[in-house]
C-alpha cells in the first residue's frame, strides 16, 4: 500500500472511531518516549480500580504515577509472539490488553 493510500485509510479509520464516540488524542499529551497518553492511562486506572491504585501508591510512595507508566511501557515493549507457554504471551500490546499488568501484588486491567 502506498503512503497516500495508507494515509487515506488511516484518516478514514480515525473518522469512524471518532464518529463512534472515541476521543481523538492531542499530540501534546502523547509521551513519545513511553508511547502512551499518560493522562488517559492513569485516569482510567485510577477511576476504574481505585483499591488497586491505593495499594500501588503505598508500594511506590515516591511518584507512583511515573513508576506505573514505566511498568506499562516495559510490558508493552516486550513481546514474544512465538512463545509456546501462555504466560510468556502477556507482553506486547495484545498481551497487556488480554492480561493484567502485575507489579508487586497489584493487578490492573487495561481493558474493559
């Protein structure tokens, strides 16, 4: 697919997602280093799993937000698509969405 066709496809997908209720992120809110919309991720976790978030804050009292973002980015960055064992498939984007983020006794779902 050429660049022009890919851009057309991308813009069509974005238009359809927004029409369906998705929010379009702002470039200035995107952390390129971690490849995350930090505010969205933290807001989702804190709003949907407050008990786990409080537990996490006790484990990491110094800047728990940054620790969590780094943990998620670390899990996203790993991938072993050919892993035979189910537990090894918990990395990468699909692994993180299908399974939980686990860290020192805390568990966070990133998909509902």
